C-alpha cells in the first residue's frame, strides 16, 4: 500500500506568512463599511467552496489592494470557503477558520479538499471495509472527482479512490458533485 505524504515542505497546506498572528481583525479604514453591504456579483450561492489558483495568494484585511496583507498562502489548490463577495473581492475562510479578502481572479471553481488531523485511507470503493489504495497524510490536498451521499471520489498524485466526507475539509455534508 502506498503512503502519500507531503514532498516539498513539512506541511505546505498550513503555510501562511504575514505580519499579523492570531485571528484577523475585522476593522476597515475609518468611515468605510463594506462588510455589511457586500454585493454578490456572480450570483452563485454563498457560502461555497473554491480553491486557490496560484502558489502565492495574499489574504487582506479588506476588499482592496490598499488593505494590509494578513497572510500569504503558498499552496495552489488549497480549498477555501467563500463567505462574502464585494466587486472583484471574495471574503474567504480557510481550514483553520482564518478569514480575510482575496481577489476573485486568484480563486478557481475546480474543487479540492484537505485531509486534516490524521492519516486517512483512500479506498477502492465507497464502503468502510473497502481495500485502501493509499494512505493520505494530514495536510495533503486532493482533487475532487465526484461526491454523493457520505463519500467523495478523490485523486492525488495519480491515485484515485474514495474517502468519507467526514475525513477531510472542503465539501459540505449534503453536497453532491458530478464528474
């Protein structure tokens, strides 16, 4: 059985760099209040999951390039949850609950998930007793192929298999995704 671990970094899914530790502030520039009046530009439902398009994405304290950078994500494909929209900006939440704003052009609808907490089996079929085809370490990002019921069919490094929705972050419990 193959064990899939992170190759480039100790845990690249968790890499964020930035000057502000801890929870991000919700304050905006004085006299400007965007959060309560965000406009849904693409008319897609909120909240929804997306993935980071680039290997370097800046998360900011507000919807604009003049706002300070909270974090710089260094992992293309990392799943994020879009929770608000304003013009070309999306307010996102990451797997640790960190919230901030990124440009919509840095997000893609192609879905990925993140294994959390402990090593998980990628199974041959969507059944708890099914043979594992690989073991996937925490922090590994997998591409979503399809989801239905309690299971999703995923792919990582050319290996395809099934994992229960409760074993990763990036898909809602009742969500169905077709290939």
